[in-house]
C-alpha cells in the first residue's frame, strides 16, 4: 500500500471521534501537542477533521487559561496515572494538571486560510493559554518558560531533567503499577527512579491544588526549558499574525502579544550557554545549566531566533555527523546518550518537523531537505513508530503512532 494511504489509515484508526489518541493501547486519551500535530496530518486529507481536533483540545481549557497535557475523555483503567491520581478537576473535562508545548497556534495558522471564521473563534483561547504561560511559568518576567514536571516539556526523560529532579523527595509515593512497561520493552522507557520522581511531582501538584503560583513558589523542580520557550515564542508570533490579519479578532490585543514576543526574544538569549555554544535549559532553582545541547536547542530557528546562527549550525552538524539519521534528541557524543532510550538519543518525527521548518524559515533549505528526507526514510524503512534509533533506524516504543504518520503527511505535502 502506498505510504500516503498507510499514514492516512493510521490517523483514521486512532481517531476516537473528535480527538485522536497517540496510539491505541499505550496512550488511550487526547494528548495536547500530539493533537496539534494530528491536526497537521489531517490537514493533508480532511480539513474539517483537522479543525475538529484542535477545537476539541481547546474545549478542555481550564478557566485560568491552561490547556492540559492529557484530556481524559473517557475512563480507561489500563492507563496510569489516570484522573484519580491527578485530581485536577479544574477544567470542563477530567484532565492532567500540567500543560505541554503550545504548538497549536502554529498549526492553526497553517489551517487558517481554509476557514478564517473558525480560526477567529480560537484566537481568544490561544491568547488566554499563552497569557497563562507568562504568568504561571514565568512569574518573575524573565522571558523564559519554566516547566514544573518533565512531562510538561514533552521530552520526558531527557538528561536535562536528571539533576533538577534529583531534588524531588520520593519517600511518600507508595506502591504503584506502571502500564507502559507491560506494553513496551522496559529498556526503552524511563527507569523506576525517574518514574518515582514523576509521581512525586504529581502528588505535589495535588497537594498544592494545581495552583500555578504555589507550584512556582514551592516546587523543587522549576526549570527553564529551551524547547518550551522556543515553541511558545513561535506560537506567539503565529498568533500575532493571525490577530493582525483578522478584522474580527477585536477581543485580542495585538500590542500585548507583541510585548510578550519582545520579552521572550530577550529571555531566549538568557538560555545561550557559552560553554556549550548552544541554547540550553537552565535550572531556575540552582542556576545550573543542562550539561549539553539537546534537540530542543535546535528549535531556536523555529522560534525565529538567529542570533547565534553559525554557532548553532556547527553544533547541529556535530550532532548529525555523529549519528546516521538526523536529529538525535540528545547529544550522540555524550556519555548519557542511548540510541534506543526514549528522549535520551532517539529521533522523534515531531522535533524533526519543527527543527526543519525553522531552518527553512532561516533560508537553510539544504538543512530542511536533509532533515525532511531522513525523517521520511526512517518512517518508510521502519514504520510509524513512536521514535527511532538515529544510529540504525530501529523502530522503538509504540507502533502506528499518530504524530509519526502526521509528520510524514506534512513533509510529503511540503517538498
Ligand atoms: C510521551 C512523550 C510525549 C507525548 C506522549 C504521547 O509521554 O514523551 O511527548 O506527548 O508520549 O505521545
């Protein structure tokens, strides 16, 4: 069957009517950034369904503006940690209590030309979500976005979070049963120590009633994430363009968005780590840098930041030269690199898409082509896996993955 049909079939099969699960079994609910990417994939063959995906996601928005990282549309006892663990009942739907990188505005901008009225309806929601980021995750106005849980970054067990999570007390978590490791090879998933810390941070959120100000004040884990900051900066730019182009978006203030962009542009430079010659995550509790760059560092172009263009390209070349397939999620020359272990080395199609699009916007079309072609080759060789080894193309994690299929369709439509 032609790949385009296979990819379409993956999206259709994971469609639960109004929202798409990342993959059947392992992830039985709606995940935030997965859904935005699903919309990008649907846009290749069913625009109405693409709109529906982002609309359903934004319907789960909390009154304070946050759009949760998981929306539990129905009960599913096979998933852990479910809504009873999160106890985060502040939105119109049961959900988790944290967010994920806000790629939605960028993808909605791509859809906007197909239905201006539909995009107009979403602008106030996007604006409220972005505003929430600035108050909840940057209370000191530094222009960098903190994550309050490794899951919030979307890059769950990246080595960047090892040191900062070491400060998390896990003595109170008690017994629990993970579900992911009974479905997938445990050697490709986060280990028990990491999982204990993930759960302890969820428990802390519950204790603090998911109050962002209390979490920002009390959580031992508060890390400025280069990936989150870059994705928000890009999203703010796309939101601003949509607002400026929409005569009906009178309830959203373009000048305020422009101020937020200026603040993020300024803040992003704080993440430049001269010792590594790359933008790096920064632990806001200790002032300590992540030990090296990660694929999140290469989202600077996606964010529209070109201050250290050549130095960052040199770092990207080093990454890519040390592997076979672009772009490893973690430094292939670092001792903690593991080519099949989740966010500690493998290639993730969605990161590749954002990095590639950023490079194309920065007129680096050869780089766009290199990353596009590597991504499509990995998928065509190894299937719609959750992630891939950058060394030998091994498929890892779940299979028939929504966002992997979506990214193949997006690259296919965008030569
Ligand atoms: C994993 C990934 C995260 C993704 C989720 C669903 O937790 O790290 O980025 O959103 O799976 O696919």
